[in-house]
C-alpha cells in the first residue's frame, strides 16, 4: 500500500505541474501574438532604412562619425537574453555565442579592452561572474520596451563610439523567425559598414536624389537607422523569447500528459495486484479454518 501512496503522490504532483505549464503556455501565447505583430510592423521600415544606407557609396568622402573604421583595441559586446527562464535553449544559445566572441577577441585578436553590456537577467547573472567584463546591465529595458527608451540607450552607445571609447560594437541576440525557430545572430553594430564592396561588384542599386545634399541626409539618416535597428533587435528578442517559451511549455504539457497516462496505468496495476493479494489471503485463511 505504501507503493500506491507514492504513485498517488506523483500523480498529484505531475497533474499540478501540467496545470502550471498549460497556464504559462497560454500566457506566453498572448504575449507572443503582441510581440509578433510588433516585430512584423517594425521590420519593413528598418530593412528599408538599412537598404538605403547600404546603397550609398561612401568613396566620395561623404562619411559620418559612425563610419569611422579604426584599429580594434576596444570592443563592446551587447548581449541580449531574457529576464526569465523556462524558454528552452533561448538563453543558453546566446550565452554560448557571446562566450565564443569573448574568446575570439581575447585569444585571437588580443584586444586591449573588452567590455560587455547585458540586457536580460540571465546574461547578467552568467557574465557577472567574470571579473571586470560587464560594465553595465539594463535588465529593466524589457519591462517597457518603447522606442524612446531603446533609442536613448542606443544613443549612449553611439556617443561612446564617437568619443573613441570603443572601436567596435557587436550585438549578440536571437532573431525571431517563427514560434519554433530562433536565429542566433552576432553582428557588427558600429562602425557602419558601407556599400562600397557591393558597388564595386557591379550590383544594380537604387539611384537616389539627395536634397539638400548627401552629407546632410547621411547625418540625419545614420543615427535614425541605428536607433531603429537597435529597437528592432529588442523586438526580435522579445518575440523569439515568447515563441520559445510557448513551445517549451507546450512540450512540457505534452510530456506531463504522457507521464500521467503511465502513472495512472501503474497505479491501476498496483491497485489490482493489491486487491488480488487480499482476496488470496482471505481465501487462504478461510481454507485454513475449514481444515
């Protein structure tokens, strides 16, 4: 009977877990739909801005401080994870990629100064263990990820690059594809990569008319493009996180359902065996009395 009690306890425990994971899946599904709509609305605008910047040939000397390519001695990594867990490999993949980038800049390029800014408590908790690596963390940015708030943070990084505090800024995050797939991205944020190489290759590009002139347009468009790209990265990460958590909770709920079936089958078998043993004992006792 002790065995039956253990099985009943496990059934109650798994059933409770199943209810929790099912509720979390529904919450993540609601957040996922909002995040998905936000990133789908932002992508065309951000991609068009980036396409225009890539199309502009900078060989004629029309540059901005954000194009300044110099010897890489000071590097800043911006690592985006989530504030919460239970979202599969979402955080671990970013942490592994960021760790690989740290090893690359430390061992292969031997940069003089490597720093990191973390967005998300999971990344902050992990990389804070490395002394003097994390210079700042903005875990609260996901609580209310408005464009103004994100743009202010992007302006801070852009300003530090222009002041030559950093020679390169790199982003590491999960890009949203769908609820099942997140694309791990490690890309250069600053300095801005011009379209000179594409121009030289003979690719057909758009022909723009600049008013009042190219320099003024670039001075306005480059910061706007960088802010919108940074905001898009945050929206990508949010949508990818909720999609990953929704999928993880769905799998956990399905696993709990299968486990409950096996536990209930084991419980019924054990209960039937216990009843059979009691009947055998009663019959044996009755026969012994007759004898």
